C-alpha cells in the first residue's frame, strides 16, 4: 500500500454536525470559521470519507430527513441531495437543522439552485462543468461559496461532458499525449475530461478559490482507474472516487471495488461513493467495508468472518451467518472479530485470531472466547448464545478487563472422534448426517 498522495485539504460541516476533512498534506484551504482550528488533526491527511446520495425527493422534507439519518446511522460521513427545483432548495432550510452529517447540494443545469442552496446553509456544492458552463454564472456560485467558506466539487461525469470546439488546440495537444501512451479511443475521452477540468478550474483560480474537490466518474471501471491516476498527477485537489451507473448491487460491487481498491492502494482518493441501483445504505456499508479491508479506516463494530461452507456442513450456516450479521450490526460497537465456521476440520485454523468463534458440527456448535471453550450447544441455541458471549466480551473490553485480538489460550479443537457428532473420522467414513448444501439459491438469498 502506497502512502496517501498529498493534496490540498477542504473542510465541510459546522459546529453542530461536526467537521469532515477531505484530503490533506498540502496547504489547507481558507475557511473563515475560527472553530475549524479545533477540528481534530487539522492539516494532516484526513481518513478517506464515505459519501452517499439520497434516492428520494429532497422537497419531501420528512422522508429526506429520515433517509439522511438512516445513512448517517449506517456510518455515512457526508450525504448529497439533489436540488433540481426551487422547492428542493427551499426544503434544505428545514432539512439541515434535523440531520447530523454535512450535506452537499448536487446542482445541474440551474446555477441559481446553487445560490439558493448556499443561502439555505448547505455545507458544499457539487457543480457539473458539462451543464453549468457560463463563466458569469460559475463566478456567482464561487463568490457565494467563498463568502460563507464552503467548498465546491467539480464533478466531471463521462455521460455529461461535451467536447468544446473552441478548445481544439488543447484537445489536439492532449489527444496526441494520450495517443502516444497507447490509449486509443479512450485517450480522446481523457483529453476532453482533462481539457474541461483545466478550463473550468481556471475560473476558480482566477477568483483565488481553491476549496475544490474533483471527481471524474465513468461506468467503465478500467477507465476510472486511468483517469483518476492522470488527474492525481495533474491537480492537487482532493479526489472524490466513484464508478457511476455501476448498476445493481451484485455487479456494481465488483465494478466499484475493481476500480476503487486499485486507486486507494496507490494512495489516490480522499473521499468516495459506491453507487448502486439499490438502497443507498448498502453504498455506505460497502464503502466502509472497502476502507476497513484496506486498513484505511479504523473499524467500527464487529468484523465477521465466516466459512463459505462445503460438503462437510451439517448446520444451516448461511442463515446463521446472516442472522449473526444482523445482530452484530445492531448490538456490537467494538471492533471484535467474530468467526462462524461450518465444521471442526479447518475451522480452528481459519478462525485464528477471532475473539469469539463458533465451530459447527452435527446440528451443534462449540463456542470459544479468545481461545477458551465456553459452550457446546444445539444448533437452535447457537445464535442467542453467540450473541450473549459477544455482548459479555464487549462489556469486558469496554471495562478494560479484556483486550481485542488477544488470545487467552490456544484454541483446542473439539474431539475429532465425535464431540460434535461429525469428527474427521466420521467424515472420512462418510458417516455423517448432512443437511446438504442448498443448490437452488439465487444470489443474495439464504434458506
Ligand atoms: S470450515 Fe469446514 S465446512 Fe466450512 S469450508 Fe472449511 S471445511 Fe468446509
């Protein structure tokens, strides 16, 4: 993993919702709020933040507030809302006092929506250079944001940028540069994006405005990787990563992770949104899990590991894992590692390092807490007992009586002859009662 690339830093938020810093390592942007100095680790590279966007109408105030609060509860650092109409920016005045995360107004086509959103007290504006192009209009938005000290995201999307015929010379120059790097047709698109960003950012620089983040999303994961690398080399603003129109969660996950994990491991990216055609809470959960998995954020809540199951399984593990996940999500605050393993053959080795673990056997499960065996119980009691052990362990951690990741004793696997009714000898002899692995499940389904 490369260290994070230094960028300017932008800060959004206020005293009530708190401040979220994006990027860092280069001179910090101007912010008129004196209380900003009290923001933690001010000036250094900030942890990569996770964003999402509401799916409902912003002018439906109660529903919008409920949606934002659900996202915040899932761990969203920043939430974006669409403001296509005057009634949406009007609604912002009522929404902002009722939420606990910084809000970004997503503005397309009508620069006046940006001015209204700033007046309503929004924490950041997103502009699309593809559809708000008039210099005077952009200047008005910049001046309004500068006056109240809020940043602007310049979001170039593959789907909405247009080739400017008046920038032919620069386009030819960039086109040759990318063609020489073997980018073919994609080089042409890259030329348009870079030329558009250069042209648009010049408007900001002319007004001495640098509180800018940049995004350049595409639905093509490989192109996203290339374009963000190029932008990172050319601009020192924090980058908002994302694969746009990634599709349903099932394929969108793969597309997003394919692009974003590569960039993040190269130190590129300061905030991100994973986009799905699904409940935005999944975007938050998966964005956080990506950052936890790469070691870029400190985990909040339990880290659940589970075996994929195989022909040795003798309990309904898929259902158990989903039930355990739901319970841990709502009841466990500390980042304990919890393992749910299908059998004793590989379970102890695979669960190495787990704070709380269960190894299933023939309709039974043995539970361990930091290597120490605490219960041998029937299948239908596993969920409740496992959760009870997790909560007791959490309490001990919070009281300082136990330490996360510490092994009290080495795990002693259950008796292989048959303590769980399915020891290796029985398995070897084929003398086990299996529940059979489900063969008729569709993706995402459990029995
Ligand atoms: S823990 Fe047991 S059931 Fe699960 S995958 Fe490994 S061998 Fe199979």
